[in-house]
C-alpha cells in the first residue's frame, strides 16, 4: 500500500484567512472550525474540501477540512495557490437568513447558523461540470455553461492547468 500522510498547514491556513476576509463572509467567524492539511502521497487531485463526519469532528474538533496535495502545491506559483484555496473555500456553504439590524430596524443583516453546529454546514458542488468534447461538438448548449463562459471571458487573468502539469513533469 502506498504511503499517505497528512500534516496541518499554517501556510494554507494563513492564505485562507486572507481569502476569507476578502471573499467568504460566511466563514469569517468559523476559521478555527476548519482544518487545513497538506496531503502527501499519490493523488489525482490538487485540493479537496470536505464536511467532517461525526467521528472526524470528535477526533479533531473541526467542522470542515481543506486538503491540499503536496506535489501540486509545490508546483504552483502564488496566484495558483490562492486560486486553489479560494476554490476549495467556495465549496463550503452555511445556513443563513436575514434579520432586522438591531442597530437600525430599517436595515436587514445576514445571520449565519452557529459555526460549531454541523447542521449549519454543507458542501456546494461546482457551478459547471462538462466535458470539453461536448462543448466542442455542441457549443454552449446549457445556460449554466453560457453564464460560466461569460465569466471566463471577463476574467482579468487565466490560470492554465497545462502550465501546472508542465511544471510538475519537469520536477
């Protein structure tokens, strides 16, 4: 059996903190409930997000995990690492509702479920899942794909997975 090891990563946690502050308001009060780990061993993925099982919560006191593949992480530049961690954080959902602002009842605020309640958390799937060949053969046939393509066209920069694969092969 091939070796697989896990080590908590302060580097990934620090990067996640900055991304959470900027892009993930539902995670701001929950950072201590997320475990960030580097995974060593053969893997086909660069990162994974996971809601913890009852046993995992018992053993770690975390509600959620972010796993990053060590080989992929080493091959990525700073922007790619940020994109990977941001991507994994996007998988985490949290129960929320609107309430009148206690400071001004004319305004409404977003309130989130308790960070330490497993029922507050969920996992969000990707916005788009499609094969390149289907888009080649049929174009942007689905409205979700059309919306995704529009966002891609508007993006300031493009991360190219072929670049990561090339760097990995060189090392």
